[in-house]
């Protein structure tokens, strides 16, 4: 497809005050966007946005609705999405990777418009059906079809009041009764109540529930999945034996009806056990396809990697939106100047402001590319596992590395988005605090991403544990190649900053572009691995158990290792994308600037470790990293607005009065002020607030 035709799917931006900076860029911003995102996926998103823009139910809300109104609106939107049939019917007959990637793109587009809506669909359709596909068999096909076709509203019930991350210790039970061939689902007490379950509060009629399976002989067979009817789908009234309710108002995402449920010896058919990894015969004998029971839970829960990838996709877009708002506002907002009485200059011209917001602009670019690459690996692996006779075994061979990669990257992406929103809010001053600026909504709706589908700190430990195993193993098992650097550990640890300089590997050297940061990261990870293992071995020698020894090496070691691993993968993914032949020559300089800003910004955060491990001595390394970061921020100034254009959705989706693409900042703010309901009217309660002393004189 010719470049012009490829770019035609992306609408032009209107002319206006922002053109003063747009005209300074030396590249086509639409071509830049097609480096960050696949053109077919970009087209899908714009098609969705065009269709939804004319739908009244999806128009931006100008004032905060009540919690109940938000739930109703999101539920109605889910039904309307089903009616619109956004995915053409032929998509469902396509191969797994194509189909899921297409649907993920739809979800990204929906999330940008209404996060509650996309989460409801992602939970009730995407995550539910993915989990059912991974854990169930043909006997569950009917429920799968109904969920996929939006004929029933579904949910996943895992978390309990007193247990979240430690799923193995969940206490809801499912005891098999061979006399009736039923499982008896029971909640022993309130602490074992399933809670925080999206869609469960008001609307779900069936749950994919995780419970401890007991056979009639009293043997515990661990956590298993069950299909458990909750409500009558025609009346939404709960079945006898089920106590279900809504947990109440949250900080954000109140369109999602998060609920709790308790069961009182509630019976379900034997066939409702999801039996891909294990089954119970009619007589009550448990049969498993795994020789090691501990592997069952891992195989079952791995289906949730798709959910975490979805969170990263959504969060990378949220990060992009925050950066777009901050950059456009900075280009338009003028304060001070070289001459006290002369013209003021845009705050984007100030180095401090560039240092505050440009790293997040660069992060939005780099992380969007790395999340795409990670998703490709995951989808290709699952598709291959489904196509081959030994597919499940094939999946388990690579699943540990994918799990480590996802477990380190989900914290990186969600935390970066969280910090970007806050920095952007502050960088936009008082106007950034307006509800109409949309940064507050972004913040509140993004916040749960840092804890759901795995608390970030706990996920990070899982990633560092995998890396430590690779370090201690006789042979590194890294099919994806993300830990292959460990095979060169001795050479890496014998290197330092001066060694890189002697080899001609400088930060901005033309013949070694991109490699300086990557080699610094390889040393950083090897040193943190060596120190983590040494710390754990030292603890073992003085009698500490493995659990305690591992916990006591998190701060300044394993936790930093997990983040460094995710940053390393992000930088390598971006480098790899930029090296492809379809990248136009005029784009390469600005792409390298983006890479250096993100790379140096991240390295700066690990500066103490580089000096503690003697990778660097004296001030040169710190001066080089920080000096390069500031120089690249200055160099990016003339390109920042068009990079923001490349990241931005349509104005009605971004929904920020201070960041419209027309650049008419103060006209747009005036419109919001003047049209705010009741803005120019006397308050209805005016009599109640007149001071009593003044009242006595009237």
C-alpha cells in the first residue's frame, strides 16, 4: 500500500495556533504514527471512533453522574456495542492471533472513550472466554458461545475478602457429592466471600469461579475453575443459596458494578467443573493431566496474561493521552520571557518544563511499541499451542518467560502512566485541575490498573524470581531471548563505563546507535542478579528460610531488577522496530531522540546502583547521561507537538478542553466557563448563605 494511502486512514489536524510548532518538524507525523502502531490496527480504531461519535450514548459527559447512573450508562453502552456489531462476522472465523488482535484493538478504542465500558467487556467477554477456552472443554461450548455473543453477562470470581495475590489460599470450597453428581459450593465465612468482581454487583448471571476442590474422601485437589450460575438471566434475581451484592462507590470506574458473593451449600452439576487440566469422574475420582499438582494452578492462571496485556495496551494509551495534553498545553501556554516587558514565551521553551514532560512523551512512544511486540509473542505462542498436538506442553515451555516479561512490564507501564498523569496535571497548572481538562478522570480511572490483575509489586517479584532461576541454572532457558544476556555474565560484569568508551560505544555515537543504553542495562541486571543471589545465600547460611531470604532482598535489589528487565525489553523492542526497512529515513533522527530521552531518563533512575557496583567512577557517567537527556529534550522541542499529534486520538475522545487539536486554548476554556450549567445564574440556595448579620438589616 502506498505511503499516502496508508496515512489516509488518519484524519488531518485543523489549522490553528499549534501550527507554529507543527511547521518546525522535519518529518510526517502520520508516518511517525505508523511506526508506533500497525496501520491495520490504527484503521480499526479510527473506524470505531467514527461510528461511536454519532451515537448519543457515547457523547462525553460534562458533569459527574451519580454512581447508579454511571453503572446504568455503562451497562446500556455494553448492550449498544453488541447491537452495533463492531467486529465484522468474518473476524470470528480467522486464526486466533488475527481475531484476538482485532478485538484487542476494538477494546483499546472503547477504553479511550469510556474505560468502564471497555473493562466490563474485557472482563465479561474477553477474559471470561479466554479463561474458558484455556480451562474448559467442548462441554462448556454453549456457555462460551453465549458469552461471546453477549447473550449472557459473565464475570470471573477469584479474589476473596482476605486473599487476593495469594490465590492458593483462597477458601471458597467445591465439594463433590457422588450421590447426586454435583459440586457443593460453600463460603465458610465472610473473609472467604468473593469480592471486587467486575460485573457481579448488579448484572452478571454466571461466574467463572475459582474454589478449592474436595472429593468425597476429603482430599484437597487445589484451586479449580467452575461455572457457577448467580442470577436468573431473565430477571437478574439471585438463585436460592446465593447472596450477591454491590461493594459500593469506588475512587473511579464506577460504571463497573464490582460485587461480592457468598454461597450457602449451593449445588451445581458435575459438568460445570472446567476440566481441561483435571476432572472428577461420576463416581468421585479425581483425574489430572498433570503429574505435579503445583503445575495445575500455573497452567490455569496463565490464561490471565492476556488480561494483563490488555491492561498494558490501555495504560500505554492513557500515558499517551496525558502526554498529549501536557505537550499541547505547554506549546500554547505563555509565561514570562527574556525581556520583562517584552513578549512572553511558551512554557515548552523552558528546559525544566521539557525535562518534566518530554520523558513521558518518549515513554509513550517506546512503551506503545514494546507492548505491541510483547502481545505479538503471546498471541503467536497461544496460536501455535492450539495448532499442534502437543500444544499444551509447548505452551508450558515458553510460558515462564512470557509470564516474567508480562509480570515486569505491567508494573512498568501502569506506573509510568500513573506518574505521567500526575506530572501532566501539575505541568498544566490550575487549568489542569479542571474536570474538563480530563486529567482527573484519567487519573481516577487508571489508578486500579496498578493493582488489579496482579498487584504491581507482587508481579515484579514473580519476574525477578524467574530471572534469579535463570542465573542459578546451569543452562539459561530463554526461548524468547529476553534473558540470553545471562550467558555472557562474566564478560558483562568485567565491563564498565570506561570499557564502553574504549570500545567506541558512546551515548550518541553514529556507528553504535542504541547500544550504549542496552549494554548499560545488561551490566545493571547482571550486577543486581549477582547481588540478589549473594544476599539470599548469605541469609540461608545464617539459618533463614528461602521465603524470608527472598523477601529480604527485594528493596534495592530484586525490585530494581524487575523494573530494569522491563525497561531493557522496552528499549530493545523500540530499537528493533526502528531498525526495520519500512522506517523512512527522515524519521530516524527523531526516533533516536525519543529512544535516548527514554533510555537516559531510565538510566538516571538507576544511577546509585551504577556507582554502588563500580560500573562508573567520578562524575563523567552521570554527567553524560544527564547531559544527553537535557540535550535531547531541547532537540525534541520542535518535534514534540507533532509527536503528540501522532499519539492523540480524535478531540472528542481525548475530551480535554486544554488540549484540542485546533490550539484555541483560551477560546475553548471560555466556552466551558460560559456554558457550564448554572455558571451565570444565582444559586438556588442563595438565601441560605447570606450572613445572618446582613439578613437582620434587610
